[in-house]
C-alpha cells in the first residue's frame, strides 16, 4: 500500500472519529433534553397536586365566609371553583398562581379565562402513574364528600334543606348556628384531614418516581460521556499505529535508497535492487531529489504524529490547540482535521463537564431535600450543601413569613458565619428585603468594607461578591439565600443557583404544607381527647 493511500486512510479514520463523536454529542443533547422535560414534568405535577389542595382550601374559605356573612357573591365563587375543577367552566390562565384572593368583587376576574379542562384530565396528561393518580383520586373523592357538608351549611343559611332525594328544595327557617357549627366542628376538620392525607402520600410517591427518572437519565449521560472518552482513546491508538506503520514503510524506502546509493558508488547493483531502483527513480541525476523527498515525507509524518500526541493530550485535559508546525501539500488536510477535531472535542468535553457538574448538584440537592422535614431542618441542609458546592465562603438562609397583614423575612440557618446576623427584615429593607420585593437576584461586586468579613483560623478577609437570590413557589417568594465569596462567581455557578431555586421553592412549600397537616392532625387528636374527657 502506498504512503499516499495510508495518509488518505488516516485522514478518513480521523473524519469518521469526529463524526462518531458528533453523533455521541447529539445523543447526549437528546438525553439532556429528556432530562429537562422530566424535571419540568416533575414541577408541573407538583403544581397540579397543589391545585387540588388549593381548590379544597378555596372551597372551605368561600363556604365559611358565606355562612358568616350571607353575602351571595361568596356562594357564586364557591360554585365557580367547583365547576372549574370538574371541567364545567373555563380554567383561568395561570390558574396555578394566586387567583381567588385577588377577586374582591364577583366577576372582576384577575386574569382572562383559558381552556375548559377538568383537573383529572390535566393530571392524566401530565403522566401520573396509577398509584399516584389513585391517591389524588382518593383525595378528590374525599373533597367531594366535604362539599356535601358545605352545601348543607350554605343552604341552611337560606332556609333550604334536603328533601330526602339530594335536592335542597325543602323550605324552612334559616339555621345560621347549625351552618356555622358544621363548618368548624371536629367532623369537618377530620374530613379536611382525610383530603390532605392522600395528597401527602402522593407527594412522597411523586418525589420517589421523578427522582428515580432523573437519576436514570443522569446515568445515561455518564455512560455516553464514558463512550466519548473511549472513542478519543481509540482515535489516539489508531493514529499512533498508523504513524508507526507509515514510518516503517518510509524507513524501508530510505534503506533501499541507501543500498542503491552505496552499490552505485561501488559500481555494483543487484538485480533485485535494480528492479527497486527502476521503481523509485529513472536516472542517477534524480537520486538526490528522491532521497530528499522521502526524508521530507518522513519528517512531515513525524510532525503529524507529534501533533496527534499533543492534540490528544490537550483533548484529554479538555483544552483545544492550534498546531504550530508548517504543513505542505496533502498534509494540510490532516492539519485542518486535527485542529477541527481538537476544537470540537474540547468544546464537547468542556460542556459535558459543566452539565455534569450542574446535574450532579441538582441530584445531590434533591436528595438533601427529599423526605419528611420541617422548614428549619430543610433550611440547614440546603445552605450547608449549596454554599460549599459553589465554593462560597459564607451562606445564609432567610424564610419569608406571610401572615396576610405584613411580610416578615426571618433568618433560619447559616454556613460558616459567626458574626452577628440580622434576624429579621421587612419587605424592601436591605438587600434581603429588596430581593424579596423585586423577586430578582442581586449581585454586589463592590462590597463595602464594613458589610461582612470572612473569618478562618488564618485571619479575616473581605468578600469579592455578595449574591442575594430569592426562591419562589407559584410566583410567591418563599425565602432568600445570601452567599459571600472571595472570588468572582462564575456564570456557570450563577446558572446552577438559578436552576435550583424553583426546586427549593417546591421543597419549602411542601415542608410548609406538611407542617400544616401535622398541626391539623394534632388539632384533631386534641379535639378527640377533649371530647372523651
């Protein structure tokens, strides 16, 4: 096989390797997109489950307000909430956000209507499995049972009672005392707890399933990355083997030339060497040119091998490199291929490392937040993980308490901070309060000398950056995380923080809900104890 054909083969193999690596990159991108969809599906599932809980709370609030005030607009809102949930009326746009709290006058809609679709159908479309859907179905059945109590109470306000067939057409004297009692007694609280218990079980099932799905696609990404690394090693091995083979062929040719030259000097040329000589050159005058050409080829190929080794080493380190040697003729194509492969592989490797770091952080943070936890324990785990993960030196976790009258931002936990900490902020007060007000992150790169100090056993230093970033659930700010660093926060670190904030918002909201459930169940137990005594 001629050297030229070997060079063409080498070039072909390099191009094939680049195409294979490109295919692997496409597969990794596809896998990454599926992973993002799974994470989005997990978030939407939480929203739908929370809508069932929220609709039950809204129905309770409207029914109780009606039996106290007798204002008919609250009864109308009650029936609208029920009709929207059952797919009988149009669902308002962005219904997962706050809606009924903004409707102060019936008919004055905070947002326009959207499509007509029952909550059950939305749950099916989101991909709930049978076990999860069974829990939500049970919760809705229990909610429908509670609706019966609320209907009895609201009709009692108007003096209408069940005629025995489920129709409230039997007229009598309004019984406001009975209506208010059955809307607040221990049986009502028990029925309410019966709604929330399966929803709580759903959250646990959903958390396990979606976490397993996310882990599965992270493992697929890791396998694809391993295959990519193996392909790089294979390309290096092929290039070295080809280099050794071609170099051997060149040295054999050089050896023939040397033998011919020596025998010509002695005046003796064997028949074998004579045939080889006829193949290599046509006259003695061309000998010098042929020998120079062979050595030039050998030197050029040695340059190629050196560049392949150098490029491979840089690729393994995640770097790209531009070859410095001078190439001529057909070797220019190899030079261009090397540089293209170097650039592409370096980009792929760097991006894979970044995405792997972000995905690993998300997975590990979700593991920290999973399970039954109160808000304080959750805050401690979150700040203790996030602060060192982004290589920050100080971290503080603030929690937003909204008691409907005013908003108080309260300190819950910190990482590596021993100085005096402001425990409370009001809305718009300081960086913390301003971040909650604007619902946007605040990055300070020119930190005042008296703002904060980073302490260690070696001394004290001033931070270079202060990042204050809020986290929300359904557009309601649940808290703020403040980080201080002695280095500039990279774009990748900031992207990671912004991506995990919605997950933290869900976790904190879930912890709040679980705390409310525990309080409700404890209240039920206390009521039972009171009745027995």
